[in-house]
C-alpha cells in the first residue's frame, strides 16, 4: 500500500521502522474505528433509509457469528458496506439475534426507524411467522420490509436441475480431484504453460461455496483442451466426457 500511495523509496523507509505486535494491533483498531465512523456518518446523512442483510453462521471454532451488511445511498450512488460481526454467545433465538443489532444501533446513534428493509438467510432462527427474526423486527418497526435471501432459493433450485445439466455438474469432481493434490496441480500448471493457455489453474469448488459452480464450469470450458489432456494422462473416468460434443455444448457459458 505504501508503494502504491507514496512510492518505493518511502516503502523501504517504512520497512526499516520496527513495529511491535501491540503497535500494529492498535493501528488496525484505529483504522477499524475510523472506517466504522465514516460508514455510520454516511448512514445518518443518507437521503434515504438504508437496508440490512443479516447472515447467521457458525465459524470453525463452533461459535455462532452474526454478520450484518448495509446498503445505503450516498451522493446518489448505492453503496454496500460491512457493518458489524458479533458473536452469539448464548442461545440463537430471534430475540437474542436482534440484541447485537439493537446494541450496535444504540452505540452508534442509529435506530430501526432509519431502516427500510431487512434480508436474512434461511437459518432456522430466521424462519417462521411469529417467532422468527423478521417478526421480532416488525414488532418494533412495522414499516420494515422483511425478505429471505433469494440466493438460498437458488441453492434449492440447483438440487432439481435437468439430468443433462446435473451430469455436467459432475465435472466438478474432476476439478476437485486435481486441485486437492499439490503434485497434480503443479503438473497441470506446467502443462498449461507449455501450451500457452490463458489460464494456468482451475477454480476450486466445495459444497459450502455452491455459488462457485458457475465460475468453475466457465473456467473448465476455457481450459477444456488442457484439462482433457491431463485427465487422459491420468486415466480419469471423466476423460471421455470431453470427446462428447453434446457435453461441451452444455458447458458453454
């Protein structure tokens, strides 16, 4: 960042300044507070009400986290920013999920009257008609529009795709087969370099990041020649798929 903003000479000088972990941590906290203050100021001065996107999830330490994103208007432009991420240390019922948001609003001079809409994921706490998060929010602010994240509906739709498309999605298995091995990954990269391919790596896909399927298939189509050669050399059961013209047509983005 110093190189981009101030030049290489300044970057070298900054690297010569010893900084302790505490100093770096303090700097990060100061930057975080400053960015948050700017976002809150923009929300307060926004000519229109802002909307919230909430996502309740469980991290690697099995702790529930509530992430809140905000969309608002600034200078006639719609902006999206990360607002907060608070741990849910006790039960995750709707009323308990709302408390961190209430506390954040109170600490930053915000209110539910400034919110126009709330969108949430399809976690159990957000569902239902009387005890869900949306119902608790509307009890305090009836004007707020509550919706469920449409991306989760898309995820359900992918479970019932046509058989031919489902067959194509199985190509993700061979991508993960290659990406899961550092050796196979290096061999494929060298193959792409020798051929002069546009890309030297494929995109990794997992069931948790289901939205990456489309990007995975686009990259597979772009590197279909290299991937076919690689799979043939390794006698993979998907190698023959790339000889099927109908299969290639379905891959076309």
